C-alpha cells in the first residue's frame, strides 16, 4: 500500500463500519475525521505521492510512504480515535506552543511518544495545560 489513494481508501473502508464516526474524504488526497465530544480532537490526513502528513489537532507528523511508516501511521490514527493516544497541550496566554502525543503502554501507563514545539512563543507568560482524548468505541485492528 504505497499509493496515497490506497491509504485513504483503506482507512475509510474501516471507518464505514462505524456510522457514529463522522468523516469527510471529498477533498482529493485528504481525509478529515471529526471528534465526538468537546475534549477530543479532529484528525486530518494529507497524503500525496511523496508522503503523508497526519494532523492531530495542532500536532502533526510526516510519514514516508514506506511499509513501516504507513503501518505506524494507520495504527496511530486508529489508536487516536479509540483513546489509546491522547494529546497534552501546553499553552502560553491560551495559545498552544507545545504538544505531547502520549500513548498507552501494555501496563496501562501513559508515556510521551512524540513531542512537537513551536520555536517562537511567549516563554515568560503563565503556562496552562489541557488534555484532549477521543472516545470512540471501535475495534479497528
């Protein structure tokens, strides 16, 4: 599965089994999956012939079109939908500047899987933190 349309088609075929999960794939090379509650986050996948970019709220990660990266990305999307992955967002003056993507390990403990941070932010301002986590009940994999 190295074609960008194959990736989106594979994911939408899985999503079709869960009518409670709303998504849109009308835009070429893009899939948007919408959260089901206020403390969740939308998932947007852009995929072209070179790479795929996965956005989880303000966090994003680039994936090459290798078997390993595609497998990792698909698992990440499905884990993000079912709450096995969550976002910890750090804000300065209510503006996000750092995103920790946290994953649940086999012992039921959360760990930081990836971090993304803006280079420019108002470091002197008070920091606040919020957590976003989806809660779809689905068994994709």
